[in-house]
């Protein structure tokens, strides 16, 4: 493949946002299995505890939450506070819009928009919670009759179930603990290679404030990436120093 063609494909991949991270087949299969178990558990408990007309309603937002908890378990938007706080505040806002805004289009739009703003300020941004707000704001007469009790069940009941499954399932795999605080901290590099100065917490905070956008990568993951990258360079440098140097040609 020519260099020009590779550059053209790379440009299109970036433009379309195609993720090219080298994730193993094992990790992909584990993510898929976790999502299956989570939604099966949510549906089974919902059918047992709630009325048939109510239990499936919130499975739509739980489906997106399952993608985050099992495909991106270490992401900041997947952690327990965004999960719990995001669905809770979005459910409350959605029900409020349903009860007090008669026009469905306006109620749904307000529900999602206000939920995004509230999650930003409460530091619990969780994208699937937008679906919770929309489903509540556009709820039928059954949801309207339940009122704010709808936020307790099925919304928060489903959230607690999927949280419990995520903690238990991800605990089986040492490289993907959930929540991310259960991950063993990696040991800091023994020494810093010239040209690679240490990056402090203040440096990260300053850099993120300059970007003025939510970045779905934790500081711990950024530090780990930095350590792996500099560690690879140190290993290559040590191997180069240890390799025997070729002597003068034999005459």
C-alpha cells in the first residue's frame, strides 16, 4: 500500500472518528458477555418486582449504560457517581417535565437539555442518563400516575442492579476492576529518562482547563499511558547500551 493511500485512509478514519485502539479479542468478548449478563439481570429482576407494563421501559437507557460499564469500565463517565447521580437527576428532571410541561416535544427537549446541564454542574455526566430523562419526559399514563416513584423503580432499581453486576463481573478480571479505584496503582518509574520530565497533578489540571471540554480519560489512565510510553523508551535505551559494540573489521 502506498504512503499516499495510507495517509488518505488515516485522514478518513480521523474524520469519521473510527477508533483504532488495539483491543484484544479476549477483551471484546468479555465486554459482550458482561453486557449480556447485566441486561438479563435487569430484565429478570424487573419482571419479578414490577408490573409488566413498566419493567421494560428503562431497558433502553440501561442498554447504553451497559456499553459504558462493560466496554469502557475505567472511563470517568462510567464510574459509580456518574452512573448513580446521572440517572437520578435525569429521572427527576424527566418526570418533572412530564408532569408540568404539556407539550411532549417541549417536555422531551427540556428534559434532555436540563439533565445535561445538571449533570455537568453535579459532576455526574453519564450519557445514557439522557435516555432516562427522555423516557421519563415522554412517559405514558402509567408513568404519569407513578410520578416521582418512577425514579425509585424502575430507574434506580435498574441502576443498582447493573452497578452490582458490573462490580461483581469486572472483579473476575484483574485488568478491568470496577470501579476504577479498585485497580492496583502502578509503581512509578524508577527514574526519568532525559527529555521526559515528570508530569504533576497540577500539570494535568492546567492542561484540561485549557482544553475546556470533558475528556473521557481518567488522570490515572493518562499517567499509566505516560509511564508505559517512557518505560518503553527506557527499555530500548538500556538494550542499546547493553548490546556489544562491533569491533574493527578483521584484517
